C-alpha cells in the first residue's frame, strides 16, 4: 500500500512526522540485537523485547484504527499482547511471533494508520481527536516502551547490549559547581498542581487545581554518586536506624549493599551502563536505586524525600508571580541543549552540565538524567476523570506504588513535562531512578 505524505501545513503532517520519528527510534534501538536476544526474557521484571514490539503494534492498531471514532470498546486489545492477561513474569513463555513477522505487523498497521490519517476530519472534533490527542497518546506509548526496552537491555544476560551511541557534546561539559547538600527554600503559599492540557497530558495529570503548601527546603541537585558513596562508607546499608521495616525486609531479601549494577574492584566502585564499564562517576546523579534506598539515605542525611506536590512546585513555580511552567526552563519543549533527554549517550551526565535545566526556584536537573522518587503514593488528583480508558491510571491508584518525577536519560522528550507522573513499586531499581531530598522549614 502506498501512503501519501500529507500537505506540510496540515495537522495530519505533524502527526505523520511524530509517528514516523517514534518508529525510527524504536528500530534503531533494537538494531544491535539478535532475534534470540529479542525473544529471551532476560529478567522476570521485564518483558522480552519482542513482546514490547508486538504490544506497540497492537496498541496502535486498537487506538488509531478501531477506537478512533471515540466508541472505545477496549483499552487494551485482548490476546497475546494484553498486559493484564499476561503479566511480565509470564511473557517469556508466550508463543511470540518471529521478528520478521512482528516487523511486518508493525509496518502493516502503520500503513493503515497513515492512510486513515489522510481522511481524519480534525474540524469535527471528538475528545480523542481534539488537538490530535490520540495520536500523541500512541506516540507517547511507544516512547515509554522505548524506555522499558532499554531497562531490559541493561538487564541483558550474556553479551552486553551494544548501545548505538552518539555522544552529544553537552554530556561531556563540566557541571555547575554546587555545594554539597545545598538546598533552596519554598516560602509557602497557594500553588497550582497538575494541568488542564488535553493535547498530550495523561488523565492522571489532570485537572489543574490549587492547594496551599507549607514552606519547605529541597536539594538544589539530585543526590550524586559521591554523596551516595558516603552513605555506603558510613555503613548505611547495615544500620537499621535509617531503614523502615519495609526497607529492612527488602534489604534482607535483595542482599543489596550498593545501587544496582555497582560492583567493587579493590578500593573502587565500578558501574556498567549497557556495554560500558567504568569507575562510578562521582559527579553524576546516583541511578538504579529503589525507593527504600533513597529513603534510607534521606534519613542518614537528616532529611526526607519530597512529596510530589513539593517536587512539582520546585520544578514549575516562579517566585514573584507564582506562574507555572511546563518545564523547568519555561514552556518551550526539550531539545538537546536543555536536558539529558533524547540522547544516545546511554547514561547520566554530570550534574549541572545543562545550565538551562534549572528551575526558577534554583533546582538543577529536575528534567532528565534520573527519575526522582517522591514520598507520595500514586493517587488521583481532585476531580480526576479516567480518559480515554481506566486501565492506564485508575487501576493503579493506591498505596502500593510510589510516584517518580522528572524523566531519565532514557526518556523521550514527548513523554515528559513537569506534570508527568510515573509510578512503580518501591522495591524497583531496574528503572533509571535516583532522587533528591527535602526537609521541613
């Protein structure tokens, strides 16, 4: 089937470009892997990458061909690639199609989607089509699977994943000098949380609402590897007074004595980023720590983890007029000079290397590098309404999950903003997770 490119000025043209670019990145990431690697379940924490690819195709087929008229029958298509029917730990045993068959399905679905895109009437707006929302939702879905695929590739057994690196000069810039433990103060007041955006924001980010927030202090920078080494050196993993009961149980079960992927080589800590083994970079944010590790460090430092309300305020609130920003630097979308996002360096950058990545309150690095744990459970905002399906957010609300904010080096720029809410179990550390601390005024 021959699909024509829409006129450059049409709404369809930008959505065509959005979907095309997302697919190019997906294919680039899997290019170094054999079909055996793609099919293998490298950890029960993660799907085989081949499952992710099939799920991307099925999700796109459902939302951009079957559900496009807003008569939503399913939120997740029943069958092999339904994540609720088949939990991650079971996906390695599924009868997955071949790589060639999966790629063919991805291509065939995309051809139908683009052919239909030419005929979409964006003047007759349905909730799904308003501002192209459903197309952006599908693109964000693929972006998010890019990140989970990279988590899997970091866990890869046998030969490490040969990352197709393209270094950006920004990753090698020296960071801004920040005093150890430096904090900034929010003076308290009424602030706006969340968003009313209907073009890209997920339902759990809405609606915007105002709350009164007490004064607090928050770290200028995320906790660095050097900071975390001091915690380890002080016996932090062996001192029960820094750990909650749940944290002690996790520590005993996991046997953790350092962040994931750290190993000891004589008197030096080493770490691995895909196929790159190196000494732990002291001035980079600590990565691959669980909520329990982050909380224990905070207790050791006589601090605490911020709530997600405090985190969003520190990222988006402007002193003086209280204006709310989409990103820490303003309302312009991320690019390669603003944050360690959308890079192919496959790792964190030095803290402060991106001088534009500074919030009005004075916090560095709140977008990109590492997802930051907060102390908040994943709960709906007041006035929450599930859209366009309950299985994205609503089924996960509760105390089982902790919220993470800010994105990581593996996050695509279209899948992050100051209001974006990620969530995971507090024991997880295969995710690209770090943290910063807060304390009461």
